[in-house]
C-alpha cells in the first residue's frame, strides 16, 4: 500500500477517534474528520461512504492496537488481553460507541453487521489464547471456544455496559482465576 495512503488513513482514523471521544457519535462527520485530519473529503468518502463505516473502522483500528501479543503463558495472556478490554471499556469514546452500536443493531442491519465485525475483531486474540491453551493441554480439548470467550469477557461487558458500573482493579484476575479453576476441575473430573 502507498505510504501516503497509509498516512492519510491513519490520520483520518485518529481524527475520527478524537472526535468520537470529544463529541460522541454525532461529532464524527466527514467534514469534521477532514478538517481535523487534513485528509480531503473526497478521499474520506471513497474509503468510508457513510459515517457508520468510518466509525466501524475507527473502532476496529483501536481494537487492533489495544490487543496484546500472546506469549504462551495461559494465565498471563488471559490477564493481559482482558486488562486491555477493561481499559477500552473505560475509555469514553469506546464506551459510547459500543453502546450506540449495540442499541442500533437491534433495528438496523448495518449496525448488526458492525457489531458482529467488532465482536470478531475484539475477541480474535482471546480466541487464539484459548485455542493455544487447548492445544498445549492447559485447557480441556473439548472446551467450546465461544463459551470460553463468553465466560471471560462477558462479566466485564455486563458490569460496564449493562450494570453501568466500573470494572475495578483486581476484577480481571478474579474472572481469569475462576475460569481456570472451573476448567481444571472439569478436566480432572473427565479423567
């Protein structure tokens, strides 16, 4: 890809993210992103024909940057990835955007697609960590990866987005340790 195109894309996504944090969803317009980033509106419309696609890519880029690099240490990798998720849930822009996407997905197929794409992007590394733990024998081979992801990230999203409560320090280790204990017991019981 042309380095100028990469710079323009990066500048546009950074501007959209800043606007999302400062003004919420309504503040992210092609005009505002063009003014903030210096990227022409024609270029913006070529890459993102509508605001939802611009916000989707902004969030997907933010998620990709927030992911951690697995090391092969199951507990440490789960902790690092879930702490990254916890941090994102406490960022005003991400918090607001997730709430809007979830709300609108109930009535708008474009938002349903966005929600599904963001979910896949947001859980990709966690899935890799769980699958790696299964391959190394640290988690039961029969463990359903989707269920594991739900059990790990579900409590954070429930607490932050539904209960509207902060996810405190120490919460992620409790979730991870409870998950690991539960699946090690199941593994021992199946032997």
